[in-house]
């Protein structure tokens, strides 16, 4: 067991680039992690890591050992997952990161159902729109909206999120109701949303009959977090394109009014994303399947019709909302 634990410590140091982060992710003192790594190098009679006061790097021998050790650890995780899933009792600590609006409006209200199914899972839920590094931050999976590009993580499409253009009745009474998207360029104030990762401003996009219009618009306020974006809209600070699931309650009460309803907006793909070396974890598998089922039951909030039927892709999020 010490040998397996030593291998886990080594793998986590390689993945995080830090003894401190590796020890924290494995819930052990840094001194214990250092000792286990030293014992592993002594047993193998090779140097696996180069350590300085500033950073830790893997040696050529260490890189070769990591490749084989990670496969072995994955096989062990698969064996454990098969047993726990067969018994229907996945348990332990699960670290998940979720965008703020998805967390508050969809995930958290549904957690009682999750705990009825999996009472032995302890969920650490990170909430925020700023992207995390799943490997170095030791996060098991994330739920995010955005396009996918880099081939480094496993992603599963769970929904397509529609947007709706809205404003408050007070704003429209003061500034008028736009009849065409181009009016947002010079006759109205928009609330802009910028990427928490890159700072890039996302345009307001309108589509109809093959025509596509991207509007930057005049803005006095831009934000990078979903709940703040909705709050700014409800405060009457301008016109915004918010997620339909966020807007629905306020459209129902009249606090918000949909504008330009004849124009459509591109759907935002929603994914659950997780590192490839954790795709066999019983806890992760249970949460992913529950999430897929949860979003499938949210037909009034998200679009399901355009979801791909192929298996999960090995990809990473290019941007998150």
C-alpha cells in the first residue's frame, strides 16, 4: 500500500508541479508526501524529480515512470469504481466547480435528489465563472458553457443554453423599445459580458433568415459573472442577452421584457468536463450521469434537441461563461 501511495504522490506532484499542492490534494502533510517520494526514488534507484526552491520538474526517467504509473493507477481506480458502482454505493470526497448562475439556479436546488441517490458522497462545490485548472487545482470535474478546442480533457455535452434579449419596463419606457438589432449600436445602452479568462468582450449576436449581426453597442457597465450580469439587467442599466433559464422567472412577473423576439441567438453548448485520469472514478461517474439526467429534465430551461449522440470527446474548454 505504501508503494501505491508513493506512486499517487509522485503522479500528483507531476500533475500539480508542487509538493504542497500534491499533499493538499491527497489530504496529507507535505512532509509525508516528501518522505513517500524519497522512498519511491530509493526503491527504484533513479531520480524522478528535479527540485529547486522555485519549482519541481520531472526527469526523463520520471516522465517514463509517470506514463506507466498513471496507467496502473487508472486501472486500480477502474477496479474500485466497478465494485462500488455494482454495489450502488459510490462515496468519498468529490470536488466540482460550477458557473455561478448554473449553481444557484439549477445544481444547488436539485442537490437533495443527488444526496438521496448518493448519500455517501461529500461534495465540495466551487462556485464562480473564472475557469480553474482541473489538474493543478485538483478539481474532479467542472460544468461550464462554451466552445471546446484543446485535446486535453474529457468533455460531455449535456445541454445547449439559449439566450434571450431583455430589458426592464422602466428602461424601455425611458429609452423606447428597439425594433432592429442595429438600434443597439447608437440608440441604446447595453450591458456587456467579458470573459473571466481572457477579458475579451462577448458581442451581442442576432440571427434571422441566414442573416447574422454582431453588436458591440454602447455600454456603461460590463461584468464577467452571470449573477452580476442578471442583477445589472434587473437594475435597469441597459439591454442584455441573458440565459433563458435566468430570465424566465422575471419574464413571468413582468420584471423583465423580451425584446427583438423575432431574432434568435446562438445556443451556448453546456459541458461537464473532467481530467482523463479520473474518468473511471465512481464518484465522478455518478455525478456526471446525475448531471446528464438533471439537464435532460430541464426542457423549459435548456435546449436538448441538438445534442450530439457520439461518446464523450477528449477536449478542453476554450472559454467559459
